[in-house]
């Protein structure tokens, strides 16, 4: 039972990461200022970058 729960959690994280990467790519955001690809970021990092980009686009 625990293995299934962990697999679902991993799948949820993977799907959330893919969704955020797609959204960032649609904003033409592919790399962080220090040169890291968005594909290499954690879910938490992606969430932060996405919120920052979304806020920045409102001001532009």
C-alpha cells in the first residue's frame, strides 16, 4: 500500500514539474539568470520562478 502512495506522489510531482516547465517555456523562459535550465530545477524552485515571472510579466 505504501509503495502505491509513493508512486502516486512521485507521479504528482513529475506532472506538476512538467506543467510548470511548459508554462515557463510558453513565457519564453528557458534558463535561470545563472544559466540553469528550467528542466533541472526542483518543483519548489519551478514554483518560485513561475510566480516571479508571472509577476514580472504583469509589470511589463
